[in-house]
C-alpha cells in the first residue's frame, strides 16, 4: 500500500512523505485485518470518518507519538517511520525482530513494550498463528514487498473476478447490491498447501476491506460496502468502477517483515546525516531493484571545484541514501533523487533548487544558497553530488539575467506537490514500478493505477495533505482547470461523461505554466506554477532560452530527473581537475562529495525535441523508451 505514492513519483524529494503515510495506514489496516485468523475482516465497516481519524490518532498516541490527520506530510513523515518501527517490533516474533535490532539507533527512543490496542492484539494473534517463510531474508526482495497484485474489478451484477492465487487453486470475487449495500462475496477452494495464509485487498474510492484466508479450509466469505453515507459520486464509483481486487504477495508475518525492511531504508529521515548501515541498505536496494551499482569511495572532503569552475546553468545531481531518493530513482529509472542548478548573480555563485525542509535541510521551497554554504549543508546531510557543465553551444545561449529573474519571481514558493507525479506517469500501465526479480514475460507485483485510483481519494479523507498531491491536478487534466473543485469521484464521473477512462487521467499531458493553489514560505496563499526539483531546473533552462531552437515547445512538467540530465544541454567534460580524477578515476564527472560513487551514464545523450517525454514508459530493469516518446 505504501506504493500509493510512489507514486511517487517523479519526483520531488517529498513524494516519499506520502509513501510513508500509506505504509503507516497499512500497519493500522493490517492490525484490524487480522481480527480473526480464519474469518473475514471488514476493515472500517463500522467506522465513520471521525471514528477513523480518532483511531489513527489513538494508534499513534499508543506509542507516545502525537499526530493528527490534519498535519502536513513533512510533519507526519518522521512520526510514521517511528510508529511503524513500534508496530513491527510488537507484531514480529522475537526470533525475527532480533535479527534487526542492531540496525535501529538507540537514540530513536522507541517506546518500550506497552499494553497493545485491541486491534494490535488481534494482529499479534494472527501473526503468531502464521507460518513465515523459511527463506533467508537476504535472498528475497523484501523492500516494498507489501505491494499487492491487481487482479481485476468486480462490477455489481457483472461477472466474477476469478484467478488462481498463491494458496488456492481457485479464488473469485463477485459483487451484488442488496438493501443499500454492496455485498462482496469472496470464495476460495482447492488449497495448495496445508499451511498457507493469504490476504486479499478490496478497495473503492470510499472504503477498504482486507480479508484473510488460511488453508486448508476453503469457503465463501462476505464483506459489505454500505452505500448509505456515501456521496452520489462515491456510489457511482462503486457501481461503475467496481470493487478493485488485489492479493498480497506474502502472509501476515512476511508482510510485516516486508514493511520493516522498507522502513529501515528510511530511518535517516529522522537524522541529519545518513548512518553507514542505512546507506549500505539503500545501496543494496539500488543494486537489486534499480540495477545501479554505487561503489564505496573515500570522500577527500573540502571543495572539489572552486567557484570559478562552475558557471550559470551547470547541473548538480544529488542522491541521499535515505530511502526517499533511492525509491524515486527506482520509480523513474534515474540515478539521482534530487537535482539542482548553479546561478551566478552580482559576483556570487548560488545553488538554486526546489526542495523541502526537514531533519537535514533548513530551508523550504524554491531557494538558492551560496555555493560554499550549500557544500557544507550537503555534506552534513550525507549527499552524494556530481557536477555536469552546460554544453558549449548551450552555454553561449544561456541568458543569465532571464534565469535570475525567473528565480526571483518564484523564490520562497512552496515545493511542487500538485504535479509531482505527472512527469513520471505517461502511460496507463508502463510507468508503475514492479518488484524484482524481473523477467522478459513481465512482473506480477507492480504498483497499479487501480490502487492509486482508489487509495488516493480514500486517504485524502483522513490526511488532507494527500489531496494536495493529486486532486487539483486531476481536476486540471479532466476539466481544464485546477480550481473546478470536484472531488476525486466527481472527477472520475466527469471523465466518464467525456469518454475519458480513469486510467487516462494521469497520462493527459501537463502543460507548463498551469497554475495551482500555492503557498509562499511566509504563509501567504496564492495561485502559481508547481515545480518539483527537476521541473525547476528545466524551467531555469527554459527561461534562459535553451529550448529556443524548438520554439520552447517543451513541457518541463513532463520531465523526470534523468529526462533532464540526459538532455544534450549538458556534456561530459573533456577533462577534469586533477583532484576529481584522483578521487574518482572511473567517473566521467567530477564528484563533489559522498561516501558512494554517483555516475550518470546517459548524461548529455538526448537532443531536445518538441513534446519530448510526454508518452514514455519507464519499466525496470532497463527502462527502455522509444526515441520519440
């Protein structure tokens, strides 16, 4: 479920805040899910909005963490990381948890064992009754292993969704409307093993249900989706788009381990630097999931390039081995998770960027920092950074005055949450990341549009910041205005009336200069463009005239990190300073800092063209794309 936001992404550094929000919700839903080992669990069936919000706050408070659904993603993120650690500690057998204890820093102050909530007690009982995998955890692809596989849509009075599942030779889901309720029948038969536990996820835009089925006894269970308290468009969603049916890859114990393995990647979200053990975990993730090898290196410290060796428009690519950036790199097919651009003004060199403040970065939004200060902050944050110069042709074109004017018009504007997904999602199904191992025949467990389509609206009811990621952009794509004010299900219904499938909503091309609700750092609300990190870099280049040869018919908001640095706007330098060569003899670029090598192998290889990157797939492991997409 955490994948709802990976969504994530194209790419801003904060997309993963939403990711962790959903992971936490999975922890809460799973605990309610396991109420009885061999009976249907009807998550949220008896809870209204206010009850759920109270339950979420209570669940957080039980671990001595004060949180509210009204908080922003930046505030919730570190709290959710910590709460999920407590959840995993409480749920897992001691023999499993003990394998991970050494990786959790003592100063995180994880709350000691305490009285569990009723839903946690149910979860604990189910986990104890489960049979975990006997495979060595190091040999498995645990990170994001809780991504459920989409099976199909069960439409009321339509044909049942049928398939062969992990534990059962036959599984089916059907929906019928009875007495103002959608009754969902889940039937399983033909156990494949005596000991096998399986979880199914059933979603709509207004509700979530999770059922658990344990072999060897099959049968039929019924879950209900009441219609009485739904809006007209939410009822339409259930009747027209149906109940989305998913199955989880693993049983209860292994799913909790999957969550823990994922959360451990993100522990440095709670710290200013990146501890070596967390960095190593992220490097291993990038190698196994993204196919990127980052060799350890000895950082010589100091300033690798002095200011005179960097010019306006030059590019600095960044990755922080903190869970967020590696996740983004996996989703995009990139090597970086963050991008910045150099700007000179009045004899001072600045590094300009769109980012957010947090445990490791002091400033929010569109900003610039003096180069010397930025180098210090970046090293303290645990960044790996490489420098790539503008190609000579584009350096001669670059209008420094226009670029600085663009920056000043937007300095202090909030990070671009509103369209952070849509530079990445260009197709119906060929952009969502999948779990390895990868094969030519395709992968089964992938983030899917039906999961995003249903969970975004559901989560937005309880965590308001989630709406900021998608709702105005959905309105923009379907109605032509971000400010139409339609709810998600109203957008879906309106799209259907225009013969637009919901799968096409995210891939409708986003145009530059579209305005969204925005906020300045001083709290003033406004309407302005929305820019994640790579989009901001691209806008600086565009303002400076670098796309004038194609009449600037180039949508920056449709780009991802690697889309930007693969442009032949940049060039691999013919030579590097001696210090760069000595520190990294096998890198074509000058690496300014970092405990691990950062290489950009396709930098400067793609010529800009009109409508570039508007219909591109991004599927691992090769992330191949047509030359004209």
